DNA sequence: ATAAAAACTGAATCTCAGTTCAGATTATTA
DNA sequence: TAATAATCTGAACTGAGATTCAGTTTTTAT
C-alpha cells in the first residue's frame, strides 16, 4: 500500500514504461504488471485508463523538456549550448523511452485533440528554447544568422523530431551520431559558427540499454 | 461481387481510407463499412486484418512516392523541380490521407519491424530522389551546394516529415505554406539558389476537404 | 441452361480487455 | 487498542471485435 500521491507517481512511471514498450495501444493489465499491482488498483486512483495515459504522456513530455532545460542552464557559451541541446534531443538508440513515447503520440494526434495540443505545445516550447540560444549567440557576436532566428529554430526542432523517428525505426545507417551531425551541419550553415565537433555528450539519466531485452513483434 | 484481384484493390483502398480516418487502431468492421461489404468478405480474401493493413500501408507509401515521382518527371529545371517536390510532400491540411497514414505508422515502427522497414525504405528512396535533383542542379551549374548532397537531401526529407506531423497535429500557426517556406529557406541556403517563391502547386488528386466531416474524439 | 466454383452474408463463437464490486488488508486516528 | 478510513485484490461482469462457418447468391465454364 501507498499514499495516493505516491502511488500516482508510481503508476505514471509504470504507464510510461509500458507505453514505451507497447506503444499507444498499451493494455491496462500491462501497466498494472509494470507497476506490480492489480488492474483494480489503478482504477481506484484513475477513473479510466485514458486519464492515466494522458497524465503519463504529459509528464513524459515535461520531463523531456525540463531535463534538457536544466542540463544546458550551466553552459555559458551559446555555441556549446546549442550543440549540447541538439545532442540531448536525439535518441541514443531505438530503445530511448522518452522519444518512443513522443513518436507513438505523433500518430494519435490526428484523432486525439489532447495529444495534438500537448505535442504542439512541446514543439513550440522547444522552438522558443532554440530561438533564445540563437539570439543569445547573436548578441554575443558568435552567431551570424543566415536566416531569421524563428526559421532556424523551427527547422532545428523539426530535424530533431524527424531523426528521432528514423532512429526509433532502426534505420540501418542513420544512427545517433550521424543524426546529430546532420542537424549540426544545418546549424553551422545557419549560424555561421563552426560549432563543436560532435563529441559524445553524457546524458544525465543513461537509458537502460545495457541489457538486451527479448523483443516481441506484432505479426 | 467482384473478382478477387479487383476486390483486393477495393479492399486496400477502403483500408487506406479507414486507416486515415481511424488511425492504426482501425477495426475490421470499419474497413468493411468503408468497402461496403461484410467483415466476412474481407476475411475471405485475407487471412487476417493485419495482412490487409500491411498491404494497405505499403500501397499507400508507394502511391505517395510514385505520385510525386511522376509529377516532377516533366519538369526540366532542377530548381523548379526541387520546389515542386517539396510542396508536394507537405500535407495541405490535417485531413491529408497519405500523410495521416504515414504519421500513424511512425509510432508503430518501434514495435513492428515490417512498418519500420517500409518507412525506412520510403525515407531512403525520397533521399535518393532529392539527391538526384541536387546533383542535376550542380551539373547544370544552377546549384552551388554548401554541404554534401546527401546531407542536404537527408535534411530536406527530414524537414518534410517533421512538418507533416505538425500539420497533422493542427499546429495553429504552422500551416501548409509556412511549412513549405521553412523547408525552402533551408533549400535556398544549402543550394545557393534563390529558388522560386512558393506558389500554390496544384495537386493531382485534390483531397476531399470540401465537406466538413463530424469529428469524433477519443475521450 | 446447368453444374461447378467463387464470392459473399449474417449469425454464432471465442477471446480479450475495461470496468465493477464485495470483501480483505493496511494505514490512520482517537 | 479499537474504530474508521484508505488502499488494494481477485473474481465476475460487460461489451467489443476478430474469426469461423453453414448456407446463399453470383459468376464462370461447359
């Protein structure tokens, strides 16, 4: 047993894990199993599965955004900050939970207004973040933008999103470092700054990709 | 009644329509209704619903690719060809069937190898297409690439994909023409060519967006 | 025109997942 | 400690959707 507030956090975390593993078609039982409780316990805290899924997805997005926000806060140099935020936005492997979550939502957004709003909001916030970095660089004289900062910011976030999908789909040659390089190439062109050569940026919460898990395929 | 070969084409078409409307969680009955037959009739031609869905998705991708291939074949100027293929790859509205289909597959690809392979193949073919146009432009002296043609091609296709998702998610300000403009801005920068000002390119098969359909939301 | 094959229907079946709930277990309060 | 409230379980219920199939209609072949 646990207090409702604590248990809700557990359930959201379990839902995120189950979501990353089974996609948007997760079953209540799968979440219950991930949480180590019965399905009834979940329905004690949430009116229905949809309510929990929305909370889990929202929390996952917030984490994806805030994590990066914190990790670049201490970096003073705009160029390094830009390079770092890009490398943090690309999934390291097809098993990245956060990005898997986001990818599975992309398709839902067409039919579910809530998810559409959440994704749109995340995109816009990321654009704002990038735009801030770009303009900081301009004011410090290190960036010489070839295009408007909004244009560059939008395109950078778009590239990040798209390569996330490619990596989640296990593109045979387009892996993490090539994706980062591709985005950086555009960033160099648009900012007139050589930026850093892409070096492996350590992630705060290393994904658990050490153990190879048995894969379950549909059909 | 119809011959198996003809009926299969009908069913694939119906499945595509149902897929665009209901997403990857389409029901057999929904496809049957779209095709105007009973669910049993579908199972007469296909062993299961998954088999039909794979065929429908594959055919949808082929159409998405081949349609554009044909429409630019008659355009001699590389710059105009590039501009045209970009404007044809971005969905005109959130109701675009082809792109809705592709978006709903993006999330599935994480768990379904078949869809992952199909999407990867589509991406690579599009990249090849773009790369060919870029190098044609170079050989004619109209493009002066600021980056490798593979880099530019990959980034252009990635941008196209990402803005497709934004439009499907009904971004309030990022509509068709702004998305095309954003991609063209990168294309200009990377090719050193002013390209064309984005003018509305007529699509071969105008989507049926004239009638406003009642929307059904989840939750 | 008639027989055989193909295509199809509609109902029955089966399975599975979400939800409900009566009772058990654990925590909290007095 | 006793009483009350909160949390949870496991079984039963419910509905939806995939699949099967016996029989019907349509097409094709002779």
